[in-house]
C-alpha cells in the first residue's frame, strides 16, 4: 500500500473544534468528529470531506494549508 498524503491535526478559528487535514495533487481531505451524532448505529463517528480542485494540476503539496478557509465551521 502506498501512502498518498498524511493528515495534520488542526483547530478551528474559534478554537472549539479539532480536525485533521491533508492535501496532495489538488485533492484536499478533512476529517472531523460528527458533532450531530445521536448515538444511533447508523450515525457515523467521523465525517470526511473530500474536495477535488484540479487533480491533474501537478501540485505535490503534502503540508497543510495555513488558513482554514475551506473548513465548514468557523
């Protein structure tokens, strides 16, 4: 198995939410706890956002971005 990217632990701008973020070749991956989980078996513990910008763009960035602009919480 080949590792495509790693995930870095980050904190939202308001300091209330921890999440994990990684990117490579125009694909961004964000993993965060499901705060709306009601304890049902079909409720996921974690949510994943995959944002594919320009997968063929040639960027080989594996470090996290400086800002949290694309994160769905403030």
